[in-house]
C-alpha cells in the first residue's frame, strides 16, 4: 500500500513540477525578445541616419540618368561675293539675319582674274578677323551670330597688283516697300500693309502723338482700328470711318530675336468736298462761258434789230425827200 500510495503521489507531483518549471522558464523568452527588438530598432535608426548622410552626397545612379549638356547647334547660312579683280571694284551684299545662326561669308575671285596670289584681310570695322578656310581663289570666315552686337558690316580686302574689296552687311530683316503717303477721304477706309522676308516674333503698330509713339490697341476701339494677320510675315492695319483727326504718321514694327525693324506711313485725310472742287470749278467755268455766249448772242441780236430799224428809218426819210 505505501509503495502504491507513493507511486500515485509521484504521478500527481510530476505534472505539477512540470508546470512550475514552465512558469519559471517563460519570462526568459520574452526578455530576450524585447532585447532583440530594441537592438533591431537601434540598428534601424542607425541605418536610417546613415542613409540620410549617404543621400546628401552624389547619387551615382541619378548622375548617370542626368542628360549631358549639349552645345546649341545653328543652321549655317552661306553667302558669297564674286570679285572680278578689276581695280577699284567694291561690291556689297545685304544679309538678313532674323534669329541666332551661323553665317559663312566668302569672297571669291573670278576664275580668269588677273589678280594673282593677293593678300587677303577680313575686317569688321577696324578689327581684323582671320579667315577660317581658303582655296586657291576664295576666302571664307564663319561667324556665330547669337546677339545684336554681332550684326554689322564685314569686309574682305584683296591686295595685289590692284586692290578690290567686298562688304557683307548683316542686319535684321527690313520691312519691304518704300515709305509713302496715303491720301484718302473722310468716312473712307485706310489700309496699311507691312511685309518681311522672315516671320517676326511679334508685330506692333504705332501712331504718332507729337514726338511720342503710341501703340495701337484694336481691342480698346474695334470700331476704329483693326489689325489683320494675313500670314506670319504679313501684317495689315485698317483705320475705319476716317476723320481729319486721323491724319498723321503711323509706324509698323517687326520684332525679331536680334532686333526690330520699322516702316513709316503718312496718312492724309481730305474732306469729302475735296474731290468735287475740280469738278465744281469746271462747272462754274462752263456756266460762265455759256452765260457769256448767251449774253453776246442777245446783244448781237438786239444790235442787229436796232441797225435794221435805223436802216428802215433812213430809207423812209430818203423816199419822202424825193417825193417832195
């Protein structure tokens, strides 16, 4: 019995001891987990700070994706003057440049010119420019015209047995046509047109007020002014219902990237009666002439009648005297 009792007690005590051991061992596991978690957080923070410090420097991947800077490329315009090689020859050419570009200017001798092996000098004002290329009878300079200060006159001088020269005038495109006076009449319509070889960035119309130029804004008075764009390089101003106050000087301006060009118009508004004055003068002259002729005819007729009466009276008196 005691042995059986002790075996039963041991059987009951073993599960109890096992539970106690499990309860005592369980805190160790969580303590280790908290420590590991804290360490992980510290490491994460450290790596985050390191990442921030690393990001402040150049990012290799980002740098590789950045596009490399490119030099601006321009179209090359080529112009040439052919010189005959005759003493005193001075030729010129106008070169219109509306936007930044590269320009090649070439002075070339005629194939059978008598001027052999000349000394060639390129100049801009008093500044000497070296030519960029040459052949047996041609000399070329290349210019990058990127701002208005690069415009101007460029000359080549060829010296040998004789001296000849040629000049290229680089300038902003001019507005075509000559300055002229536009004569019109009251209540009529005045039309001014400006045209350029190259399309400008903008067109502006001005009217002169004393010594000042006042920009015309059609939107402020649509019943007076209308600006019509026929094409990119043609612009048209219309002045409606003209009065004498509209007489004056008008300007159109074409703005290019390298500068601007202007053209002047003069408008003269005449009275409606103005075209009738010559006609009225002719009518008055005709009336005077007709009246004069009519009066002369009346006078001649009356004079004839008087003469006829006088003749009759004379004849009657003569016959009476004969009878007596």
